[in-house]
C-alpha cells in the first residue's frame, strides 16, 4: 500500500438472535423486535452498506445459555441471548438485499464435518458473488456438546489441533476446481476440463475426505477467513489461518501489545503481516454534543441486569457461576478448566489477582454489558479522534462495531462518524471492487497457495 494512505476496515457485529452481543439491547425502546423476519436483517445490511462497512459477520453458539444454575429458565425469562437461529439462511437474505457488503458467519470446526463446511461456504461465496467469509471457531461449552450427542467439550489445545487439520481439509476441498476448469462448450459437448478438477483423498488423524468438492471456484478464489484466537494456542492458529482477526482489547495499551504479538504470529507462520487485518470490538455512542452522547451511553449501560453477566459468563467459560458466591475465589484447578483461556487471562491481568472472585469476573470482564468492549463516546469529531488514536498508534487495522441497539447503533455510526473519518482520509468513500477480498485489500489466492505460505512484499 505504499503511496496510499492506510484506511480503517469496518465490520458490523451481528447476532442471529433477539439482541446484539449486549443482552440489554433488546430492552432499548428504539430496539427493533422483528428479529424473526428477513426484513430485520436486510434492513441492517442495507444500513451498513450505505455506511460503506466492509463486512458484517454473525457470532454464533450451538446452544442457548443453560449452564448458570444448570437451567435455561433465567436466561429465557430475561432474553439473555437465547434465540440462536442458524445464520446461513439469514446471511443469504442479507446478500440478496446488498451488492458490496461482505458477509460472514460463524461455523464450528468441532461439531461439523469439513466437507459440509467447504460446500456450504463455497456455495455461499458463489451466491453472493465473492462476498463470503467464514468465522472459524472451535466452540466453547458442554451444552453445545450435549446438543451434538457428546458428553463434554474437547480440551482447549486439542480443539485447535483438530481445527488445524479441519482447515487443511476445507482448504484442500476449496482447491478442487482450478480457475478455468469450467468450459461450457456446447458445440463440443465438453462441460469442464477433468484435468483441472482434483480429488483430495485426505486421510488424517481426525478426518478423512475423498473429494472433489462439487462446487466450482468463486470470483474471489475462496472465502475470507475470520479468526478470534488470542490465547497462546489460539494465537498460533490465527497466525496460520486468519485473514481478518477479531479481537477484544480492554484498553489501548493492551491493544498495542497484543496487536504486535498477533502480527508476529502471522510472520512466524510464514505469512505477510500486512495482509492480515486485526480488528478489535468496540461500542460507539455518538451524538451532536458530548453531554448527549454520555447520557445515551449511561442510559444504555443501565439496561443491563446482573443476571445477564452471570448467565453469559457461565456460557462463555463453561462453568456454573451460580455454584459460587460473589466473593468466592476461583481455585487454580477451576481456573485451569475454564474453556476460554484468553478470556480468563484478561480478567486475571485486569484484576491483578492470580485467583479472581466471581465478582472480579463480572466487573473486569464487563460481560453482559457495553463495558465488555471499549466505548468510543462523544461528538462525531471526538469519536473519530478516539478511533484514529487506536488506528494510528499500532493497536489495530480497523474495528468491529457491536450494537448498543439495532438498527440505531449502525445508523448513528454511518450518519455521524463515517463522514468525519472520510474527511480525514481514514475511511474509504466507496467500495474498491465487487468482492470482499478486493474491498479488504487482500489478494485473490490461487488454488494451493495456502500450502506454501511465504512472506510476500506488501503491494
């Protein structure tokens, strides 16, 4: 990108459910409630495309939260992220209502087969004309395991070992059809060139897959890969595979440190760090005056209930937070068993305690509240100043905007903040091309490129 000003990559964070990642968002008087309709999600997609967001993507879980007190009823009664629709149908509906917005969904490497995932995303990429992305996760808890006939969730590092092979199979299947394999020559009767269509014949420790994948190559080559690994093993996985890395930073200083570590992990995997975008989650509360923005923030903050944090901590960490009183410390053994090690380590670091209490987890994680992510708050100029500081000081390549309420959070950002960032030259004024890779500044991979990672000069 020499000679061109570096620009912010902007991602909208969605949930296929009754609220945003902040459970209190459904309680907001201006929050839309038609979340079981296609119009709800298509409206969000159009708002983001009008704001020139590069992409939207859906988080997902494969069970509703039921680990707190070993029961789902508190979560259901309070609407704590209990609706979890399959995001494939929803992202396809958004794709039909937009033409440039990138479209990502979460799919687990733990509970699906590589062939199924390869075909699903290969087809989604064709049907959206090269705008698809896959958020690769290994899933989190025993409730998800129980929904798929398992007794317990796999250990953290084992999930990533298995996920590495899963990725090799999916990438290999995506290589089945070379560019130019389709001939469609009606006169000769040749549909495709068999010499350009390849079986995989993978037989590994965890998976086997014969192939070829019966899905031709898309306009962008293969879907963009999103990853969220921040722990040691997760970071190496993200360094090997991630093209857009979704992170959670509590503050700028931590962001700068971990940004450097993630870029180093990419380089250690033999890839060019400049070709990987690191984007932390954030909330934005913006208004015409600082006072109005702060009042908006505090109103939204007050929508959260204590039950929200306890339910979501139990879900994310695969531990019943109802089994301990608020001021009871976690033992070393209990900490070791928490399923999301990066989340655990963040609370340990911020609390300054090797054995935090339940109350520490609630307070320092901000789980279930808008305090979980940094909040950029103020006038359009103030918010742009805050985002520019993060972007220009080596903490990120862009942002993942979580919604305080929908569709208002995305409407406010597009109306107030985008024009200010564009005025500063920090945000594109239009999409660079038709595919997600073009718009993220990523090269189109040739079949087999992933097998021979090597450092490439930034273009």
